[in-house]
C-alpha cells in the first residue's frame, strides 16, 4: 500500500518556484568573526579559593568550639527548693519591709 501524497497547493508551488540566492560572502565573514569573539569571551566568575578555605576554617572552628565547650551543670536541688517560697511567706516579708520603711520616716 502506497501512502497518498496530496497534490501541492498554489502556495507550495510558488515557494518551490522561487530561486534561492546565495548569502553574500561578507555576511559569512561577519558571522564567523562574531562566533570567534563569543567563543573567546571570559568565563563566569567563580568564588576564590582563599574565600572558600576561609569559610571552611570558620565552620571547622565553630564546630570544634561547639563540641569542645562543656555543658552548664544542672542547678542544685537545694536552690530550686528555696526559690519556691509559699505566697503567704512572701506576703509576710513584704509587709515587714513596708512597716520598716514607714517606721524609718
């Protein structure tokens, strides 16, 4: 079975009838020069090695200090119990301080 090839319409016939003109030699030279200039263009900037090394050393020092610093000791149990005084006791202490201030004046 052969595929059916449609007959070309008027537009396609007109396109086929057109003669191709060669490109001017001057254009070819300009394109080749532009391509050569684009090829020689500088590469994108990269991060300097000394900066990367400095960042690495800073992170390493941070890690060493973090792992080498001892943790704070937990608070003593006696201090935690003394901090929790009952509200009645605090009221008595404040009353005594206010009376002492009034007596001094």
